[in-house]
């Protein structure tokens, strides 16, 4: 801490810096979900229902690939320039997506957004770790988690409102003024130490990691839908992905400045907390958020805006648990109970949602969504805080980014897997429920939109609605064993009392001591 840091451990004038970080986190996390309610209309207009999942997956995939790069480079060269550069990339991607005339251009824009957004999510959390001690940090990480949760609802709500009023393209245009403001505030407010010296960037490791993640996601996305699981392309990509993962981790043991240093895996806290985040937050949260709005529009006939409003109980649940738990962590220095309770809540929510049918009241749906949000609010930020608390300052960005990286791999796989299963089941359900005449009335199922579905004759409309219901709801039940495994891991998570300052911790997992330099 510098001389300008008061006894509380928090730098003076931290409020403005924190506001800039919150704005950046809001931008990055908002765009993971803002297209979910607009998605049925977007893919209908651009004729790409079969590529629906890619509008979400492209963003998450790109963000995932660059997360470890931002984290490691931030530890080596400082974070301010990376933070501002991430905002610039994010804004460029927003312009491309907003101007898209076809699905290819839209997906490219979403990928560029992800290249910036992944950096914003990492640098925001790491900058807080630079400036605030772990025990006080809990109070600030909780609002970050609440913003993440708020965006998970505000995204679908804004996407739906834009779709119903001024047009879905405003889901991307809205980023420009907000991003410009975050860029200006960040440039003025951020006061971080600069790091100098040559850095040997691990180009080989980055290439292998990008290949591994991309192949993994493509197998999950295309397998069983666009291509049979035993098709030569899927088998080749699965083999290439597995080989790339093996070579990537081998390369990390040889690189001068590895993107994900293998010393991170010496920490039980890192290993277990990262696995919990991958299973509970990555797979669980994004699988629900990505497809529940479409289900609500198709089955209940609500508008895009209304389907976003129906997710407000989720953010209420997150805020109801994240902020109080953050204050309690700062007071007690303990965190283990929160991931345990959070995992239980998320698992219960999945069980409840697996019972939904076309007659379930919207009040009950909202109650289940609240339970899901309460679980996410309890589990998400304590896991990041536990990881940061176990590492020295020299590795805090790297550890944070690696933790987020594997969680986002889970999100990518979860979204892609749910999308693949849902699409496959929907195709089968529509084929089984629609007669030849009804199928002719429906037309191209790749261009189905909620408006089109609810303009169909009653009998055909009911067949399509039942197809959607039977295609998606059982998928929630399939996820319950994932949350049971997450609970077992949460019970095994070691607890290390949160440090009162940012001074070097003799018990921290070593940073440079094991790096060989």
C-alpha cells in the first residue's frame, strides 16, 4: 500500500476507480446475456435458427480464450493499458454486431466483443485485488457479483425491450455511450503502478490454448446436430482438441512466461474452487439464462420484454445473498459456508425447473428463478476471493484469470451442450408432433419466431409449444448430477482465513519462487 492508503486498507478516492471498474464489468457481463431475449427475432430475421447458440457461444468463447492472457500480462506489465484496450475492442465489436446484415457478421461482431469483454472481467477483479486487502475486498467483490447478476437480468430485459420497440440492433448500439464513459473515467481515475522490462509472450501456449478451447466448443456445438457424433469431422476435432490440451499444458511447463503457470495447480484451494465455479456457475448459470427467455416467449406467449422482466427475481436473489454474504466475509474472514449453501440452492432450482410444464404459473416460475439467483449470489464471488487469498500479489491476476478461464470453459461447454441437446430434441419433437400439413403451415423451422408461432392455427401452435416444452425442460433434470458433484467439492474446499492486508503472506502459494526466475 502506498502512503495515500488510509488505515482501512482502501486507497483514498477509491470510489471513482471502483465506479469505473463496475461500469466495465457491467458492459462485459451484460453482453453475455443481452441477446438471449432478442435471439428468436434476430435469428428469424437473419435466417439462422440452427446457429442460434453461436450468438452466445461466440462471445463466451472469445472471452474465454483471452482471459488468461489479460491476467498474465497484467501481472507482468501492469493492468491500466490492458483495461483501456479491452474497452476499445469491446466497442469495436459492438459496432460490427450492430451493423450485421447476416449471421456471419453478427457472430464475428460478438467474437470481437468477447475479445474485449474477457479482458474487462479479468482486469476489473485483478485491479481490486491490487488496491484492496482480501478481507476488505469481500465487501467490494460482492457488488461486482451483484453487477454480474444484475446484468444477467438487465441484459435479457434490455434485449427484449429493444426488440419490441426500437429494434434489436440497439442491444449493441447502447454499448457505445456507456463504453465511452467507462473509457474516459478509467483513463482519468485509475492510478496503478507501471511495470517495465521485456516480456516473453508465450505465443505457442496461446495458439495451443485457443486451438484446444475452439475444438472443444465446436465438438459440443456441432456434435449430434450438424454432424453425427461418429462423423470424421467431429472425431478429428475431438482428437485435435485433446491433443492441443495435452500439448498446451506441456508447453506451460517449458515456457519462460507461461499463460497459465502449472504452479497454480499446487494449490488445493485453486483446484477445488475452480472446479466448483466451472460446474455450478459456468454450466449452471449460463445454461439457464441462455434458454429460459426463449422458452418463456414460445410457451407462455410473452413478449421479449416480458421474458426479460420475468428474470428480475434472479437478480433479486443474487443481491439478497451476495451483498450480505460479502459483509459477513469481511467481518469474519471466513468464506467456506457460502459456496456450500450456494450449490445447494442452485441444485434445488434445477430440480424445481425440471418440473415445469405448460400449465405451470408464471409466479411459480419466478419463484424458482429467485432460488437460482440466491444460489449464484452465495457461490460466485467467494470462490474468486478464496483463490485470490491463496496467492501472493505477483500471481493474483494470473490466478484470477485462470479461475475465470476454467469457469468460462464450463459456461461455453454448458451453453453449447444445452444448445446441442435442445436443438436435437426440438427437431425430433417437431417431427413427431407435426403432421405433413401442419409442417407445411409452419414452414421453415429454422426461421421460427415467437410472433410466427403464436399466429399459427391453435392446433398447430399447441403442437409447436409442446415441442419446445418437451425439448428443453428435461435438460434441466440432466444437470442435477453436475450440481451434486459441485456440492461434494464445496464440502472439500479448504478454508484459509482472509488476510487483513496486501503484504506478502508467508503462507501464500508461492509465485516467483516456483517459476524458476
